[in-house]
C-alpha cells in the first residue's frame, strides 16, 4: 500500500515539475522580443531516496529553482563596449553638424566670400577712381562680415543644442538610477529567501547597460545582491535602496568654457555643497557631447576669432596708410575688435565706409589720382603668411576645414566600427541567453509528453489501489 501511495506521490510531483517547466517555456516564448531578456530554465533534481531494507527506492524529482541562462562576463563586455558606442555616436552626430557649417558644396561659404573680398580690391586696383569697384569692395566686405557672424552663430547654436541634449540625458540618468535602486530592493527581497529574481535581474542589467551608454560608470554587486553605481570618479548614483541625482546649471565663463554653457553637478548629501563633475565624464553619450562642445567647437570658434581679428588688424593697418578719394587719410576699414575673443561675431565694416565708398583708401600718396598701391597691398593680403609666419588666410581657413572633415570622417568610421563590435557581442549574447522558438517548441512537446506520462502513472497507481481494495472485499 505504501509503495502505491509513493507512486502516486511521485507522479503528482512529476506533474507539478512538468507544469512548472511548461510555464517557464511559455514565459520564454512570450518574452522572445523583450529587450535584455535572458531565457529561463527549470532546474530539476532527484529527491532523496527512501531506504527499504537493503534497497533504496527512488522518490522521484522536484524543481529546485528557475534560473536564467546568462554569462556575467559577456554582459560586462556588452556594457563596456556600449559605453564606447555612446561616446562614438554622440561625437559622430555632433561633428556631422559641425561639418555642415563649413560645407560650401551647395551654398556660398566663408572661403568664397573671403576670395570675393580680396578680388574686389584687385578690381579696385585696376580702376582706383571707379565708383562701381568701390561699391563692390564695400559689398564684398559686408558679405564677408556677415558670413563670419554666420559661422560663429551656427557653432554656438550647436553648443546650445548640445547643452539641451546634456540636460535631457541627465534627466534620463536620474530616472535610470531611481529604477535601478528600486530593483535593488525588489531583488534583495526576493533572493533573501534563496529564490532567483530572474526577470528583475534582467531588467537591472539592461538599465545598467543603458546607463553606461549615457556616461562612464563603475559598478559592483554586493553579497546581498545590491548593486552600487558610481558615475565619473566620485558621483555615487546608486547605493543599496537609495539613489542620488545629478543636476545641470549654467556657470560663468572660464578657460575652455563659454558663458552660459551648462555643467553637471552632484550633491552628495543634503548639507553638502554641489560637486562639479563635468570633467569626470569622459565616456558615453555625455562624454562625447562634452568633448565636441568644449574641445572641438571651442577650438573652431577660437580659430574663427583669430582669423577675423587678424583680418581686421592687417586690413586696417594697410588701409590707414593710404588716402581715399577725397585725399583724406584712410580710416580703419573694419571697426577694430575689442579683442580676439568673439571677434568673428563682432567684426563690422566701418560705418563711415558703409555710408560713403569714397572713403575707401586705394592710393598710397596724397593727391595721386590713379594710384593703386594700397589696393594692391590689400589684395595681396590673401596670400600673406600672417599666421605663425607661414600660413595665409586661405591656408589657415582651408586647414581648419580639412581638420573638421578629417575629424568628422574619423568619428564616423569609429562609430561604424564600434557598432559592429557591439552587434557582434549582442549576437553572441543572443546565442547564449536569447530565446529560440524552435528550441522552446521542442521543449514544450517534451514536457507535454512528460506531463501525459506522469498522469498515466497516477492513473495506473489508482488502478492498482482499486485492485488491492477489491482483493480485501473478496
């Protein structure tokens, strides 16, 4: 009798085991397209056999736990390369916009306006007394000034857009940190009794990858399943059940930073002072955006300012040595910039010349009709090595455009290369942790047949019990 009851008990547990396995298969199939999901499987172990004299009778099996198929080392690699991908993507996207500022294939740009400016003085040298040539010189100078301002404004607009993106990313980082802290609590509560929080761990791993794509982080898991995350060097975002937020704020101008550019701060405690952690962010999307804003765009703005300031200085130096159409000493052609900083934005043609083109000085001597020496000097400035004693205006600008093109092209190549690396790692992860519908279907059929066999075992044991009971009745 006891043996028959044991058979029924074994069959019942087998039914439950296969029911659990089928439930897990269903869960896998339902999450086939869930981002970051790791397929799960039921670990089935034999029960402790029962002793009966010299025999040890098996007591069936039980489902010990439901585990996820996951490679922690591979997850670390995906997180690391995702950080590099975020950095490369931000730089590539931002540099593509910077490259368009200097794109002269479709529209007339600074290089052509500068050539027109110097060519206008060549025309003036052919006819120093001609009114049309003087008007052309004034108009070309005005167009050149406006295009300097256009380049400056577009570059600063890119910086403002980057500031907006940084603020948006900080909001997302805070949201991810909060959710990770909440998951820490859920995982700890589930696993404190020895269970496995599979779905919660998958979600937490996914959020850590997303966070790493935003900013360079360091993280570690404690023995009690709690993850601590630090952004940069000392900004602790998540610790146990708690999290702390980053915030952005505009600060004053200083070396390497323009007035109004936002920076990122971390407030460690309620009474502590905010800590500027902007320079600590060297990876992820934030690192890429900050690199373009503070290094690339600022360097280009400095070069444009230097070129505008040098142009104004050199042209004014030559123009003030000549005489205008009224035999008056030449005035400054461009309003003298207050300094190199923002010279490209503030460059203006002298209002006196804008109102009267006769004040343009073309002659080098007093009362010398037809004298074109100053006009020749001004036109020759195009090729004069005024930058570091070796570069002319054309060379200086063309080298700037070349550097932008090379840097944008390199950033695009790095992005494509990093995308391939991440895709390869994700394919490897998918082969290990991903859900295969064919495999799950095969398991479903297997567990279904096991379930039917277990039911048949219980039915057989029940028939045996009826037989025994009927024997007693006889």
